[in-house]
């Protein structure tokens, strides 16, 4: 079994009333609604979990590898 981690980004939509000019709208979204990055944990390319930081993803991956090894 192969366990991997990879980042993925979630862009939140903005439902407030930003300025109408394109460059001001883009700046508003970037400043007030930045994208959120999560770390996905995959088992044989199947997404099984996600965490909020790379460190947590790496720790989870190590824990899962040890758990799988101990089950053999």
C-alpha cells in the first residue's frame, strides 16, 4: 500500500460587494478571502483524509505506515 500526501487549495467564494473594477475586485478577494491550503492524505491514490498543515500530514502518514506495518 502506498501512502502519499499532497497540498490542495480551496478558493472561497466572495458574497460581499467588492468594487466593480476588475483589478480592485481581484485585490479585494486576495486580501479579504485568500485561498486556503489543506494537505490531503492518499492511500493508493484514493483520498482518505485531509489536515491543515504539512507537518500534521507527515505525522499522519508516519502513523498510518506504522499502523499498517504492525497489522501484518
